[in-house]
């Protein structure tokens, strides 16, 4: 089981691989993330389009409500959606928490027992499962990695080594 | 603040200008140079391209975490360090994820 936050859904949908991800894995998320996807889908940009495509797959995703809200910690780096993912990861004992929020990464890693991974790692796993070819994974990664800010751009270049 | 002696050569006209500035402001040449360098570093550290380049230097192992943190701030430095750790372990993580 893997828990995905809003940034992970948007990235994987931008890369046009979310359908493969939900076919290959048991994907769990929260109602808070669902709300964030609906809000994002209202924007007329690539992230908005991606959130809309993610919502089309919602039947394939296990959307849960958090039993104990106090389990999710909201900080300056962990937003409400991520906090709900922390809570659901703890409640379900999920093996992985997938996020593409680099800035929240240190706090998310400290908050859950689950292993935290980024969307490029999911792409690598799909290649290992023969669900994607190397070329498809690389193309998806490059599409996801477009339009990064100053902090993410060098991390993206470093991530590219995974696909070489 | 501890100091360190360094040797470098400056163009003569810069030294002359620095000495004039020192005379006018009642400081010595060293104080003028320190202040100028501080201002320059503060300005360049606000520049995103510069910060991005420092992140690159950290990722390729040229500079350490403390240097990164001084320039981009501790929280962003921790984000970069966590990303690096995770990506360095990327193949193992992907293997384990693939086995789910």
C-alpha cells in the first residue's frame, strides 16, 4: 500500500502515468487531498489539467477519512493535505508515502514510519515491474520536471541520474 | 568574530578608492574591504541563480551542508539534504516499491 499526497498525484498525472500507478499499486489517499485536487483542477494550467485527470481516476483510488485528526501535524512546511497523509499512513501502516514536495520532505520523513519516496522513484519502480519502458519513464520524468523553481531545478538534474 | 589572514592582489585604483573611502568615513582599509565584501555577498546570496549553483555544489559534494545552510537557509538546506539522501538510495527504494 502506498499513500500519495496532492503533489504526487499532480506530478504523476502531469507525467501521464497515474493510470499505470493505480493499476499497479494499492493507492490510498485522504478526503483532504481529494479537496485539494478539486481546488487545483479549477486552475487553467498544466497542474490544473493534471488534477482533473487524477480526479477521473478517483474510483480506482482508496480515499479515506482520517480517524484521528490530531495524528497529522501541520507545520510551516507540512500543509493540511500532507498532514492528513501522515495520519492515514500511520493508521493504515502503509509501506510508502509518495510526495513531490521537496520542502516538506525532511519533516515528512521524520513524521511517518512509512518510507517516503518521490515520483521519479515510482517511475523507476514501474520500470522494474515492466509496467513502463525505460524510455516511457524517462519521458514522464522530463515532463514532470519541467517548470521547477530554483531549489527544485538542481535536485531535478541530480534525479536525472536515476534514468541514465 | 575570529579573523584569518589572507593575501591577495588588488588593482591599484581600487586600493586608492578604498583609501579615499577610508579617509572620508574614518575607517581603515580593512574595514572598507570587509564592508564591501559583506554587501556583495548579501546581494549575490539573494540571487536565485547563485543559490541554485550552490545547491549543485552541495549535490556533487563540493561544499558541505553547513555552507549550503549558510547560503540558502537551514530549512531549504535540509530539504536538499533529504532529497539527496533519498535519491542516493533511489534504486533500493524503487526495488522495494516494485516488490509491493
